[in-house]
């Protein structure tokens, strides 16, 4: 298996780079020059990139939903009213639809391709998710900060958010391609939850939240928040959290702006079973995200294939 990363940047040039799968060297640049209809004047300012369960890639650019296939960008989705999409969440059952958050109404919707309907003069376009489906009772999230989105195969899709009340876990479910429903909310009361709170889901069973340097956990099916551990202040501020390839470790990136070392960032591997911390101090610059992957040859992680 090879990995390929898609890197998004806020810079004026090279805002999206696709890497080669084994060397991670730049392989392709994604820009407005590679639209199928390059002369249509579509802009490209990527804010999110997401893949559905079939591996098909989509971008959100300037709040528009755009598919990417065989090295080409398709046109942005067309809707009857104005939306500004963010925080996309793919179908959890392999079907071709997405949950997407609208920054204007502060609610989640489902989007999909229109089905062919000759009687109404509708010709479906499988490359564009033009149809917007309202979700009954979809909550207004204007007073909450979205922290992360998660889809669990054949179960539910979850949106985790924070507010002054604590942590919120919203769940959404679908019945095929015709019924999309909000399935409810769980509130986990805790002090200090804000936009900087990190969240990961381990083995589709347990939530882990990092608020400041405190780590909390909760079962997914019977949510009850409890303290897991506190990350020592000596490593600095937590900037990113992920899970190792086999999901036996939390991977925590920290940054100590007061450190005298040239590289102020550290990587902590926290054994979930024992809470033991394996620290690699001042080995990186400031980390903004990390990804779990199996690794069997690096001495840094031993021979158990549980790397990042």
C-alpha cells in the first residue's frame, strides 16, 4: 500500500500539491488551470479536501463543492440558493452523498447528484453534487465551534463541537439515498472546551479530547466523560493529535515557543493501555496535523507496525 498526501496552502502559489505515493515528492499541482471547462472562469481557493469511501476526491473552494477525478477538476456544484460549505463528512455506507455544513445558515445538509427525471427535464450529473437535501431538526451550530467530523461504516456520522457548555457530539444517519436524519446530540459538560480542543476517535469505540494539556476520554456508545491524563507542561502547548496505525497510541504534537532549541516542536507517543509517554523532544518545527499509518521498519516505533 502506498500513501499520497494532498497538501493545501494559504499561499499565493501552489495552493494544492499532490505528492507521489512512495517518495512524497510533488507529483501534481491542482489549480484553476485543470478544470474540465478551463475557460469558464472558475476560481480555485481550496479550503478542504475530502475523499469518500470509494476513494473519490472532492474539494471545497470558496465554499463550493468540487469533484476531482483523473487529474481534472469538475465544475462547482450548482444550487438553487446560496450556501457556503465547510466541514464535509462522507457517507458512512459507501453511497454517493456528503453531509456538509453551511456557514450561512449554520446547519448541516446532505448533498448528492440529481437523479435523471425526464418528466421534469432533469438530467443527472454524477460528477457534481447539485441537489441539496434539508435535514429535519438539523441543529443551529452558530454558537458552537466544530472540532472534527467522523463517519463510521454502517453506523452513524458524527460531528464534534465545543461551546461554553462543554463538548457536543451530534449524530446523523441516512437510509440509502432518500432519507437523511439528525439522530440527536450528547452533551459532555467540561470546563475550558473551545476551538483549540482536539478530538480523535479510537477503534470506533472511544472518544479522546485534549483541552489545553488535559486529556479526557468517553465511550462512544455510552458517553460519560472522564479524565485520562495530563500532558506535562515541559513539552509546551498541544498543537495536533492523531492515533497511531493500529490505534494503540495517541500521537500528540506539542510546541514550546519558549524553548531554546532550534526546533521547538515535540512528538509524544502515549500508550492508551498504560498511559506511558514516549517523548521525542524538539525534533520538529510547529506541527499542525499528523496522520496514523502502519510502519514496520523504523527503529523509532519498534517492530509492532504502529507508527504515524
